[in-house]
């Protein structure tokens, strides 16, 4: 039996929310995905509100992952504490609210989803995700494990993929919003891609109006970041898993464009 997991890249602002709500259920049907994981940490440009979290789940997501903007909207705290379907990076300080991994019941039994954040180029230094992942694996009693690495550096994401090769079903990266051209199955059977991409404005700089980013990098005065107008897209990757072994047998892009 095959089991398909659809991982969807960072949802950016209201354009990204609109695209997700219009497209996710149809894409889930077309790909025959059994389980959907969506990164929602930029649903409000920075952070996610409880209302947006509910909308992402209602749109067809089974689990929402977060990243370095988890607590940009502090009203998210009760939602993180109450909902088992929203994960923040496991290697954030343990006193911070929320959970970093979860176990979910599916047609093939229990699967685990783990959310991690990288340390290279981030605004703060969380716990070492590589050492923490060793500890988490000892607590998980299922062969179906899916890991998101929310990180800036491609090397850090690749290193996590190779460390977990043969130990988990799939590893993917988020955060940089640009889809990478390296969907693959690693030598020991773990599906991998360095970055899923994003869900939001297609003609943009990571979802933001290009002029605002240009002005910033030129050193000029610039306004608060705002989402770009125009066509939108949804970037996702479909991982097909052999239910007998927990290994990945296919990695395919699953994108939607206007």
C-alpha cells in the first residue's frame, strides 16, 4: 500500500491564505494525498492568528507547522497550547508554549511529524536541532516519520536530510520561499527537498512587493513590508511512502499557478 503526504510551502499573507483556501482541497483530491502538512508561520506576513490557523485546517491541512515567526502574533499562544494539530519548532526554548512534534492516526496507523528550526542566519540561537532530533527519535515508536527543517542555510537542511536518511520517511526545508530543484530519494530511502517554496504572490520577492525589498537592499527609506498584488501560486511537494517499509518511493512537485 502507498501512503501520500503533501507538504505545502509557507503561506504568505492574505493572498497566500486565499490561494490555499481555493486550491488545497482540489490539489489534495488530484494528488490523492492522504495527509497534508502546511507551513503557516507567515499567514499574517509575520506570524499566524488563531483564525488563520482554523482556516488553514478547514482548507484541508491535517497539521500546521511554524518557524521563526511563531510568536510574532502573541494571540497564537492559546491556539498553540490547545491544538495538537499546530506545531512550533521543537528546538525552541522548552519553556515556550506549544509542542514541536506530534503523533497522528492515519489509514496506515500512527505517523509522526516533527518541526525543527535551523541555527544558521537566524535572529536567535535555538537548541541544536541535530542533537535534539536524536532524542526525539528515541521517543517515537513508528516507522512513518516526517520532518520539516525551517532553516536559512541549504547546507544545514541537506545535513539534516543525510543525518536522518534511512531513519525517517521524508525531510523537507522551508523558510526561504524559493522552490529548489532537488526533489530526491536519499541513498537509504528518505525523501528529501531543500525547500518547498511558498504559497502567495507569484510576482514578488518572497511574497512581498518587489519595490519594498529593492529599497531596503539599496539602503533607502522603505515602508513596512506588504504583500504583492497579482497572480498567486501554491508550492508543494508530494512524498509517496511504501507503507510496508516506511521508505519513500517517489518525490514529486505539486504546484498550483494562476
